[in-house]
C-alpha cells in the first residue's frame, strides 16, 4: 500500500524536481522525473507528444489503482 501511495503523490514533483532531460546522480542538480515529463508532453503543441503524455498518465494511474486493489485484497485475506 505504501508503494501505491508514494507513486500517487506525484504533484509535489512538478514543483520540486526542476526537471532535466538527462539522468543525474547528483542530488543537488535537477533530475528527470516521470511526472514532469508526462506534464510536458501532455501540454506540448505536438499532437503525438500529447498522446504519449496522456497515455503515460493513464498507464501510471492504472498501475497505482492496481497496486491499491492488490494491497487491499492482501489485507482482507490476512484479516480472515
């Protein structure tokens, strides 16, 4: 359940990661993040980028929903 919650809390990344298109190992430098990349693609003027951005957002949402459902099923099964 914790992994699903962390994955769902992506809004703060839009304001704190500063986004960079390249991988960085320095924690004091801007880093690439999936959330900002999806936002940039979804709001771009290119239709194919918009489709990629919205598709990525949908896939991420379905993944988080699946993790939540699986977590709840495990908790219910252990409770019996």
